[in-house]
C-alpha cells in the first residue's frame, strides 16, 4: 500500500502513548524478562517496535510493547529517544485496515509464533474492521487454512473462564480441550483448569479428565468441586506425590464412570495373578468383557523355538479337547 509502508525513525519516548492498548494481543501482561533487559542493556534495541502515528502525531504501539517497557527500565529516562518502525495514519484508504493488521501480524511473528489466545484476540479485532474475505486472507499468515469457521472458533475461546484462557495462552491446555471445557459452567471451568495445571495433565490424560468430569456432572447434576471433594475424601489418608495423585484421580474417575467395567477389570487382574503366568505369556479378555472368551498369547524368540516346543503344546491341547468331549 503506497504511502503507508513502515519507515524507520527516531522518536521521543514521551510521544509514545503506552496507555493506548487498542492493539495489544496478550491479555496477561507481565514484566520484561531478564534476558530481554540484559540484551537491550548490552546491545540496544535490536528489533525496533512497530508504531502507528496518529493525526495528532502521537504514537500508538502496534507491536513490541514489552521491548519498549524494557527499554524504559534500562534507560531510566522518559525523554530519551529510540528507533522505531512507523506506519503513517491513512484511515481514509479502504485497504488501510487490512494493511495495518497484516503489518502488525508480520511484526509480531518476528518475535515468535502467537499463542492461541493471542490469535483469538487478533481475529476478534480484525472482524470488527475487516470484511470476511479480508479476515480469511490473514489465516495463512499464521499457518492456518482459510476456512470461514476458524476465526469464530478462535474468538469463542475468549468466552472461557480466565483461568482456562491463561492455560491456553501458556500451552498447558490444548485448543481441543478448551472447546470441550466450554460445555462447563465458569466455576467448573476454573476448577478443571486448576487440576490440569496442578497435575500437569496433557494429551490423552487431559482429554480423559475433561470427558469423565463432563459425564459425571451431567449424570449426577453436581459440580466439579463436589466430585473432587468425594475423591479427596477417599485419598486424604494416603501419602502421594503429584504424579501419583494424578493417576489416583484418573482411576477414580474411571471407576465412577464405568463401575461395572472397572469391577470386571479388577476381577480379571486377580484371575491372571492366580494363574501365575510365566514371562512371555499374556492373557487377554474380549473387548469391554462383552464375551466370556479369553485369549492366551505366547512369545517365542524364533520359529525354531516354536517348532521345538510345539509337539508338547499340541499334545496338551489335544488332551484337553478329549477331556471336554
């Protein structure tokens, strides 16, 4: 876009309006990391921030706010200057907003990929000022497919309880889990986010936890807090570490969701133990114990070993068949 290409310029820090958070994508601000402070102190601002120059010549931060805050801490002086990339104000141009948001996105990506919550906030802002096709054109920049449902799915994550959003932002909670957590009341979302964070549950364990709690809250019409209380009452006298408590909780959820299946598994384990099966021999039950049939699996180091033992096994099996008859 002509006349709106960012250009490098020395600006006064006092002209930067840090109170304007219109374009901020991170809803969980934090102080600059020590590594960033050390880098700026020793080498200066290696990646200049991206600023928007308003009609009154004040400057709004589009990207790079944390670097500016770090620079302020290091310099200790509001009146000093820094080099920045400046986008001139051209709001009267129809394509201006798309150009502005595309440049913002490209600059953000220089510092690393956006979290799923930052993506959600970005598209929330984009949908307010862009046409649908313009919004879709921004998805491939993030490595996403230009599908109409994707911006809405991302934006819907912003309706989740803040504790869940923080988990999504930090990568502790997956986007798939975030969608499933939307089925819970906000207070239950918060409880589950705390459990996932405390026990560092990821992948299939995270999915299992959410699905089991949803099944139980719907079936019994109670809160997650009530269910956690039941489990904690059963575990209060046990000295367990974090991973052990996580495993205990998942086993308890299994038993509560499928009491009959859990009992059948316990009976089968006891039966296998009584048989005292040698190493390399396994006994397996039918799927979900739907049939009484069991299968005995035996490992052999080679075909030759099987050939050597087979005559004895065959004789035993044939003898067993004759006795049944």
